[in-house]
C-alpha cells in the first residue's frame, strides 16, 4: 500500500472520530430531513400532477406558456410572489439568478394594477415575464395560499416540484437538477 494513502486514511479516520464533526454531520442531516418534511407539509394543498393553467397574458399583453415549451427548454419555473410580501423581496434575487438557467414566469398574486406590478418589477430589476393575477384565479387553481411559491413544470404540463416560502439559490438549483434528472435530461 502507498504511504500517502495510509497517512490520508489515518487523517480521515482521526477527523471522523472527532465528536464535533460527527455531531455537525448528524445535526446537518437532521436539518435537511426536517426541511424536506416541512416543505412537504407546507405544499400539501398546492397543485400536483397536471398544471391546472397552462398559459396566461403577461404585463406586455403577450400570451406566455406556463409549461416547458421545447426539448431544449423542457422546464418552466413559475414564481408566485406578491408586491406586499417582504420575503418575496428577498427571494427575487435567487429567482432572477435562476432565470439564466430555466425560463421563469412570475405570477404577481393580488398585487394591484398592472402599473403597480410594472413599477415593482422595475424597482426590483426583475427581467422575466410577469403575469398580474389580480383576481387570484391562477393562484387559487395552483393551490397557492402563501407566497413566495415556486413550481417546476415540464413540457407535458406535469408539475415536477413545488415549494412555498423562502428557498435559497442552491436549493432552487438542486430542485432544478432533480427535475432534469426525473426527465432524464442530466
């Protein structure tokens, strides 16, 4: 056996046997499992299966698809937010970053007039298409009762994943990767 392999293995064994590292890993695993279970509970009333609404008119008057549109872009991320939601203001940056990797359609849930939503989007530098859901029709059909909420939808209209509440950029990218894995596009 190679001496460097023995010393590396010994170093790793000593590191693993230290109690603080094992506790850190155990608590980290508990945290991840608790987050996963919490998300399952929070999204229990949100739509699953086929998307209930597949297109809508954005603030520019154009019809936009709320489902993945092609084999090159098989997923669409629906981002439900509200102008009055403080957590949504924190979430906007992560969603805007993600919009470089996947088409994003924002759904402004009961956020006022088109002009108010346009002003909000401009003030927060949101660069993805936004639909103003003034009456809450789209939100109700997707079962959204709290914002922010996201849905990953494939080109067949299947909801592959949904969240409610704040999600980190890393968390959103991992959900995107898992959705591509589900589709066999990895």
